[in-house]
């Protein structure tokens, strides 16, 4: 029979693990991998450094857990955006505009930009982990977007897509290239305001529909 003490320990351990991950995410995003201190992680999480090492055997393992965990969170958010904007849509332009606005709002958030910088900065040090952040997160999400675009085609809202995933990449590039790169290189304070983001989204959809819209759909 499991004792009350064992049950209590089992309850505390997941909470400690979540606290460590939250604290480590903050520390890594603020200081980068080399500047991150396990002492600071422990202090922010309210645990001992020994507990940090018990949960995550070393700093590299903790970094990997953060990167891959945030990849899953981003992926879930993007999947939800595709469903809420494209599934059941009756108008391709309006649906794609709604999706473009969602992408711009979510992917230019400060924490997402900081995470992207962190992954890029450490790609040569940890190619497998950072590569997985791309392939299991962003790339997988675009494959899903390609499938959603194909369903628009099946409903007669877009032209036939010879390569749905490539079309998804092109859509994301049209939407994200300018604001993402500005914020990545010039800092989060240089993020576009809401009116500019809306204009960028609308123009990206116009260009995308010029290539993939039905005859006469593009302006």
C-alpha cells in the first residue's frame, strides 16, 4: 500500500518539475545558454540546486526539455489557429486573413521571439535539439497547414495545390518575413503596431491568392 508520505511526494515532484522548467525558461531566455546559471534557476524555482540536478541531470538536458516543451506548446497553438480560421470557412480570403492576423499576433509575441533567438543562437552547439524544435514544431505545423489548405481546395475555395506544404511555407513567408526579421534583428521594441500587422496580413493574403486563388478571386 502506498503511504500518505509517498502520495505527497508524488504530488510535490511534478510541481517542482514545472516550477524548475518555468524558472529555467525565464533564465535561458534572459541570459542565453552560456549565461544561464543553475543556481539562479534553483533560486527562482524555490528549490535547491540538488533538486534541479535530480530532476534534470545537467544543464544541457534542462535546455533540451525547455526547447522541446515550448515547441509542443507552439505547435498546439498553431493547430488550434488552423482549425478555428480555416475549417468550415466559406470564403478563402476572409479565412486566410483571419489566420494571417492570428499568426502575426502569436508568433511576434515577445516570448516567442526570445525563444526563436535562443534556438538560433544555440543551433551549432545543440544541432539535434534545435533541429528538432524546427522539424517537430514549425515544419510539422506547416505540413498541417498544407493539409488545411488542401481541404479549402476540396471545398472549391482554392486552386489545386501541387505541393500543399510548399504553399503553406509560401503563405507563412509572405505573412511573417518582414515583421519577424525586423523584430529578430532590431529587437522586440521594433515590433510593428497592430495597424501595420493588419495591413501586412491583408497584403500577404492578396499575394497568396494571386497564385492560388480561384479565377477572379485575387484583386
